[in-house]
């Protein structure tokens, strides 16, 4: 697809950026998405004293 829309000079300019983006999406972002799937946010309606307080607890990762 890049061949259809970009000149050879533009492809040469953007290729390192796209390569790093692909490595990030296949590495760190994939691991973070896996953690988010295993530990979804939890809605708490009340605190430990029974007061009507709502907050969302997120996994630290």
C-alpha cells in the first residue's frame, strides 16, 4: 500500500518510524493489552465503612 501512496523518498523517510511503531505494537503494547485483559478495572460502589462512594480501581500495570 505504501507503494501506491508514497514516493520512494517519502517511503525512505517514513520507514524507520513505521518499523519502530511495528516493534512497539508487537512488543510492549501487546503485553500491556494482555495485562489489561487479565485485570480489568473494578468499580467499587462503597468504601469499607459502607459509605456510598464510587471509584474505579485500575491494575497498577
